C-alpha cells in the first residue's frame, strides 16, 4: 500500500522533472543525447576507460614534419568538411590545431562502412574528443596533414561549444566575448579563444623566472600556514572559519609575513613563498578576494638593497615573459629595465597637492584632506589619512616603474624606523601605471617597538578602522625577543604584475577562475514562457534594475508586460521592491 501511495505521489513529480530537464535542453543538446544512445546501440562506448597511446601533438608534427611518418594523436574535433566518402577536419590539442583527412575506404577496408558512414558522418559532433592513428602527408595546397587510418571516440561532448564563425568577408560572428560567461566557463573560453591560454602560459613563465632568480641567489622556498589563529602581516579584513576539533576560530591567511620572519629568527638567511592570500574586501578590476603574492625576506639587508634587488628581479621576469624589458599596458609602454626612479612619500604629496605632511598633526592632515575634497571620517588615523591623500592625488601619476619611499610610521606597523627621521619608516612601494605592485621594508626587529606598534593598531581598530589589526601576535613578539637579524622583506602582487606584462586591464583575465556571484538558477519545477525567460535574463544580468527601465528594455506591449512581470513574481523567480528611489526588480 505504501509503495502504491509513493508511486501515486512521487512518480508524476519525477516524470515532470525529467520532462522539465528535456525542456531546458536546446535542440542541439537533445540531438547529441540521441546520438549518444545510438553509439551505445552500435556497441561503442562514448567514454572508454582505456589509455590512448598518444605519441605526437600538433606542434611536434609541424616542427618535425616528415612525409609518411606514422603518428598517434588525440584532441577535439573542431571543424569538418564532408564530401561524400572523404572529409577534411581539424583536430585541436593542447598545442594548437592540425588538419586530418578521413577517407571512407581507408578507414573501412572491408564491406562494412558503418564506422565512416554512420559513426563519423552522423554520430560525431564538433567538440568530441577522438584519437587518431595515421600518417603524415602534404595536401595539394601545401598544408601538413594527417591521413587517418584508424580513429576512436574518446569522449562525446553533449553541449555544443560556443564557437564563433567567420563569414566570407572575414567578419566574425557569435564570438565568445561576454566577460561574465568567459570567466564562469573558463573551460569553454580556453577551447574557443586559444589566445587566452597564452596569458596563463606567460603567467607560469613569470613564476618560473622569479623562482629561478631567487634560487640562483641562494634563497630557500618554503610553505607557511593558510589557516592561522591570528591574521597578521597586513592591514586587511580576513575571512573567518571555525575548527571543530580544537573549537577555535581560524582565519584565512591575509599575508605570510610573520611566519616568514619567524624562519629568519630560526636561522635562514633568505626565504620566500608564493602564497595564496585571502582578504574579505571589495572586488573590482584589480582586486579579487583570493590572490597570489610573493614574499621574500633576506637577512642582513635593508630597503636600499631591496630596491636594487627588486628592479633586477622585474627586469629578469619581463625578459623571461616577453623577451624584452618593455611591455604595453593600455595606451602606455612600460619599461622594466633597471634602475627605477625614486621619490619620498612626502615629496610626492607636496609635488601634486602643495601640502607638506611633514610634522603635521592628525587634525591638520584631516583638514587638508577635506580641503582636497577627499572623503575622510573619524575612524581614520594619521596613516590612513595620508594613504587616502596619496591614493587620490598622487599614485595615478606614476606610469613608469617608480619607488615611493620613506612612509610615515603610522602607515607601516611592521617597518623599521627611518635611520634619519624617527617620524618615518624605511619602506618603499613600487608604482607602475598608477598601481602598487611591490611593497618592501627594512623589517622592524625591535620587539619593544613592535609591541607598541601593535597596540597602536588596536586603538585604530577600536575607533572603527576595519583594516587595522585587532590582535597582538604574542608568539611573533616572542620570536623577535629571541632576536631577529637586520632583515629586508618584500611582497609582490603576482596577479597584478602579470596584468602589466600581458596588457590585461582586469585581474579576472589573469586568473583561471576568478570569484563570481553565484549563478541565478530557476527551480526545477518552474516552467517559464519565452517572454518570461527573456525578461528574467535582463534582470539577472543587471542584478537589480529600475522597473520602468526594465519595461523599456523588454520591448513588450503593456498587456504582455503586465502578464510577464506578474508571471515572474507569482512563480517567485523575481521580486519587486520599493525604495526611496523608486521600484526595483531583482532575481530571487
């Protein structure tokens, strides 16, 4: 009886869900699933487990071409030109594309032509992975190609690739260029936009070049904790989690500085790490909540030495990535060839604003900032105020690599006091195209001074500065009390650096998988009309949109508009909210 009730209640629901899933598939996706079934009926496994013995790729074939050479290759089928019993196609692998030639009678030597007539011509699709055994030959027009003797299906693609097409006039249509789609579906982006891969190849070259530079200098690569009991080493808001077994909060690493310094205390002369850092801050074209930094610490050095080391390092990396010290970024040509210009923070602000921050009180600096129309508030201490002035009025002017040096002490809680001026610190930041890409100190190794700096940070946090540290790392202070030699340290934002070396204005372009808002998904039991789908698409892309603006963009008549917007709200996939500014619509 129970089974009967379950069948009566749930079977229709399951059926409707399956029907809904089919409804959601495009015509092409439905056809591909039908082909999948036909392949299985022919006894062909569309997802075989066996190893396929690839021995060449497209690049190797072109570089080491030899007529009639036997090769085994594999990749995606990207185009086909079928002409009866013969066909030319393109195969794309990790290194590029190669033309392949299918001949029915060479593939099907017996009477049974099913493999060519049915499998190749009718059941394969663009995007499918196939393996090919064949021999090299040159076509009549001189193109290096592979004559197929045998092919096997390695993986059936059920979703068509978003391939662009080029018409007879050379105009590209349906290019896969929408940034949001490209970042969400990087796997498709890499397939259909091969130039995207070049950015990530260069990124790896940059990491390798930097690592080789450090190793040659005799410095040691290390790893430090990502989950930390106290987030330290930078001024930033952390992500927080909880360790159940220890029953303590843990923080995602905002920087690895304090751990690397502990290793200098422990006796290493030079340590470095490529670290994944996490900061719970806003997102824009140059910020992602998860990013990669390189930090290096070298004993018995100071920030003057580090400036020379930094410019030699970046010159080396630029050449390794691009073959030259010069790189184009937007409208600018940047030259990473050493040496770089140097200017103090005070001189920079004085140059661009006329205001001299030297020996000024917090109130004087706040008043000056307000007179420059810079937004400030009561939570900002002296250091934050100076940082705001510099950020608004100065840093954007530095296009070529330029060191900004000698920061006020309030801006640098982990930095050694300047040897000539106790109000300043021995710190530099490297500016390129108006953005900071490197930050370096003569490291503070006085444990008493360090404690006082930490305590000052606590006061700023109590005032409401959400970037000031809320903790005193007692273990780090204990390490300093054991004694740390004079040390210089430097951090480089690796994502931002590769942006400059590859001419990408957005950090999302140099990350395989940048952080994105979750996709808006419609509940499986909700069926939408075509008008509702179109309207919901506009809402989703806008995230939140004025009701009247939405109506205008929809292009619907008054009657259709009323019916469609009511349908979306009734089905609870969109909602209308009222604010002081008017009526707005957003996806649920």
